[in-house]
C-alpha cells in the first residue's frame, strides 16, 4: 500500500470507510490485551499496518475487533509502549526539550518519525454516522471560486509555524520515509491539481514561530511571490492572545500590498496535548478571533476551523493516537485532516 492523495483527502466525516486511521498502543495496565477506541465503531477491519503502510498484521494473531474497537493482542507481533516509557519519572535523555507532564513527572517526546514508528494504521468499515462538527463550503472568496470553477491558473501561498512547515509528516524532506505522505499544504495543492486546476504553490512557514514573527516578516518573505489565495496558519506558539488579532491583520494587510486582489484563508490551529505541561494555554480561543477578522474582511477572507475539527476528533480518539511528537504536531493522519478541512471549505 502506498500514499494515495485521493484516499488521504477523503474526509473522515463522510462515507462508511476510514483509511489509515492511526493508533498508538499504550499499555497502561501491564496485563491483558490493549483496547483502542477508533473514530467510529468499526464493523469490519480491512487492514492493520505499520504507519509506513508496508507491514501487514494478522487478525487473530496480532489484533482482534472487539465491541467496535481495535484490540491489540498481547503476545502478537504488534508492539506497544509501556506506561513507564510514556509517563517518565526522569528527564528524557537525548531530547532537546524537557517536556513536563501536567499530571506529574515527564512526558515522552520525540521528533522525526520516532513516535510514528510506534503507531499503526487501521482501515475499517463502519455503519454509524458522523455526529461531530464538520466544516462547510464557503460562500465567500468569489475570485477563488471563479478560478477553481474555470480552472484558471492561480497562486496559493502558505504561511505559518512548524505545523504548516510540515513537521512530522513522513514526506517532509527532513524525514522522508514511507509512505512519503506530503506535508498538508502540498497535499492540498495536489488534490486541486488532480481536479485539473492549475495551482502554483509557495510555502514560507518556519518552525517555532508565532504570529508576531509572521506580522514582522510577511512583507519581506513574500515580496517577490505571485499569489492569489493566501493561507495564514499561526497560533500554536502564541500561547496568549493579546496581540493575535493585530498580528493576523498585519499579515493580511502586508499580503494585500503585494496583491490587492488577494483572498485569504485563516486556519485556526490544532490543539496542543493537555498532558504537555505549559503548552495548553489560550490556543482554544483563537478561532473566535480569526472568525471576527474574517467577518471584517467580508468576502475576501474565510475561516478554516481546524480547532473545531480537532476538538471533534478528540471526543472520539486519544490525543497521542494522532500526534507526530506527542506535544503539538500532527502525524500523517491528522495532517491529512488539515488538507481535508481546507478542501471542504474551499469553494
């Protein structure tokens, strides 16, 4: 099995099949098989593989389906993470960051593909319906709508932090391991191109940055770029929101000076891990701020409500099943939901 853009951009809130939903078997009890909740109550498991989509595991030997959940069998060939290796009683050796756990002690953290190698991808059928929030197609962005409808060439610019840069995606150049799933901005553009739309693409996101940095650097970084649709996705690193409104407006105004006809997508951030001490701050309130800005810019700006989508996923799944670093980055599955959400909003 390989990365397939059509499969990855199929919204998880539609249909009766979920593809490559990720799970991380965490052994909290030290005994018995490990039951893992999925987005839906599964009727039939089609496959369980490693996250590289290479190794296929066997039902009965490695896993079972029990009451709609995946059950990882103790003694099978699927590995699991011990509680003591997830909740640490010591500062993690070799890690550039010392991540405290909000429940005491320290939380396991890793970059690259160290965590995704501990996860598995589950494809299954279900008969229950999605009951959570789902993004809706915008009635705004008239110029973008015409370009998409008429398949007129247009430029798509992306600006944000490490999430927008693509950290922990398997196809991120610094990782580059199977299944080589592109970072979500590239995945979004590919989906549009697969529809016959001529889209050029530039991504000037930089890891570790906040909206203040974005406001300061936007004009300089995009000065020589051609774009018609400008996506802004900061927030994870802001923490507190006293200048979040002003910074986003400054980025919009900088882009409008480069192209007065430009339209905008403002993406609210996924949420940080509540167990990662000091990371969960005011991010959950940023979506309302971005919604206010979109209202003030009328048809020129639309919200991509990723915060609300992530909250809906978290009502069904555990945070660490969808993360690439166990703190504040998506894995391939959640990065694909970013692309799904943007595509659902686009006209």
